[in-house]
C-alpha cells in the first residue's frame, strides 16, 4: 500500500487515485532567467523519482512540469542585455535540459510555457471576474482573497493573522494587501498581450492554474514543488482554481525540502550559492543524483563537497561489486546458501516497502547495499572453501537491480564505464594486463611491476585476486 505525505492534511495518506490506474501530476518548474542551482536539481530528482515509481507501479501517468518564461527577473535580464525575453528564456531552457540530462531526469509528458497559454489564462481571469472573485483597476486584475472562504487551508495560515501582519502596500488600487495580481498592466520595456483589460501580462500564480487544468483537468491527483512554494504560490493556486471551478483542485500536495549550506537555506543573498553547472564540473551526474537521493525528499539536505565525495565512494563500492560479478565464474551446479537466497528473493519486496513509505529512497538504497554485503560474504565464503558460486544468484541480482535502477536513476548494472573515462584506450589496458598476468605466472615480477607502474601513469589502478585482476581508473 503506497502512502504519501499530504501537505494539506499534514499526514501520511494512502494513495487513492481519482481514476484507478490513470493519474495526473503537476509540478511547478523553473523560472528561466539563469542557470539552475542545486535547489532546482533537488526538486527535479525528487519528482523524477516519484514519476518513475508511479510508472513502475503500473500507473498511466500524465506528468506536467511548466516553464515560467515571463517574469520580472526575465524582463530585467532581457533589458540589461538588450535582447528579447524570449531569447533569454529559450537560452536558459536549453541550459536546463543539459543539466537535467546529466542528472538522468526523464522528460515529463508535457512541459508547457506560460507565454504559449495566454488565451487559457485570460479565459480563467474572465471567469473569476464574472464569479465575483476578482476585480479590475486601471488595467490590473486582482483576486479578492477575502471572498474565498477556505484561504489558508494548504499552508494552515489564518487569514486574519495574515491581514494584521501584512505590510502597508504601495499599490493603493488593491482592496486588501492580501489580494494578488492575476493580470498586470504592461509597463514600458515589458512584453505584453492584448486582453479585455488592455495590454498586459499574466501574474505568476494564474499561469500554473491555467496550464495544470488544460493538461490534467479541473481536478487532478498530485500537485508538487519546493516547500517555499506552499505560501503564497500554491495557496493562491488553490484559491483561484477552486473559485473558478467550484471543484477540488489537487487531491495530494507534495513538497520537497530545502537545500542548506552550513545549516542555512541556500540563497544568492547569503552568498552560499552553487549552480548545477559548477558542481557537475567536479562530479558526474550520477554522483550528484545519488547524493540528492540519500536524503528523504521532504527533509532538508545539507549540501557539502564532503557529502558528494562520500556519494562517489558509495557508487564506487556498487560498481566494484558489479565488476566482481562480471569477473567471477558462476556455475549452474554451484553451491547455494540460505542467507543469500533470502536476501536476493526479498530485495525487490524490501525496495518496494521502502518506496511505498512516502518514496523513501534512502531506505531503498540501503536495501540494495544490504544485499551486496550479503552477496560479498557469500562469494568470500565459497572462494575460501574452493567451491563454485551458483550462477542463478548473479542473474537474479542483476535482473532485480536493473528494475530498481529504472526507478532510482542510479545503479546501472549494465554500465562498464563507471571506472573508465572516455580518453582511456580500453584495449591497450587489457593487453597490458594480459602481459602482466603472463609475467606473474612466469614469476617475472620485475616486468609485472613495470607494467603496473606504466598503467599507473595513466591513472589505471590494478586490484589482484586469486582468479583475476580487476582494473579501474582513479577518479
């Protein structure tokens, strides 16, 4: 039974889709005015994991993740560079895809842009005005928060407390300081579209309501994003969407935690800011993805390069084990073992139990390594006894770990390239190892040592066992 944590109820709930095996997910995407930072990567990995697991469970998933491509930050950057907003947004969408590819993020079903849905946005604003939830003042249109009775039900904020704590607004056109813009009158140097209220552009919150309803309908299963979006963005989405349709908007609200540096939320203003591009220059995408998976998606992540080093070492252990499986000869009549039988037979079940518990990736990862520890003990034991390992164990492990890899996006057991950079001549390395093996058999240890030293100059590290020599490139 899959349980998900619903921000709206502040509790774990059994997942029951609105339409049996067909589900809709909407996640708020990036505002495309700059390179993505670690926080964007954290959210992307979290919801990619959720998307993959629902598909693994057999659901027909429609996953929508938008691009906000009209925004003050985009406008400011475009004016500063003297180019169009479209040029800025397209540039950083392209860069976004480069980063996501390295993180092994699967593309959603739809990736709508706000600027391509102006008609839907205008129609939704018109409906809110007609129903008395919105009002127009001099080309600007605002949502009247006090008209929506359940405002605050997601963030659990009290509207009276919000009103008393609200700052005095410079904009005197609003009836209440809590009211938010649905449509903004255009200013000089800004992009604009024709509307019943004059030339203008959409407010931020209305974009997501319009796009989610277009692709998923007026009610859908899951709405997600970073926890910083709970208020006001997601709260405002609920208000305007449910005011317009008089139907429940999203059934489950899922939010990922912040990325912290030295226990503080990562932000440009604090100067503790890392882009994905910066980190991916030093670490490969699988290492970064694995690091992000090691903390439950709802918990804050304490980002550090020491943590990334530890993630890399963990993946080294996994791929060392895969190499050991590849290099060990297994036999159909090999010796079986009760403990390894138990661990291999239950690995998928243990993985699913972890993931069914609100997508607990850290525990799921732990189950893979628990199986590897048991498998290594088994192989050490049969080697010491000079017996044959059972062939079925290797096939079972590789088959199941590949299923797990399809969900986690790491642990590609079919990959032989983890330890091998692109600039290494693999055939030359293998030839040298063969020459060294012959030299060792002939007890020509001087030649064997020279070959080892020659390979070491290229970063190639050799690990000798009784039956084979394993090699890797020092990373």
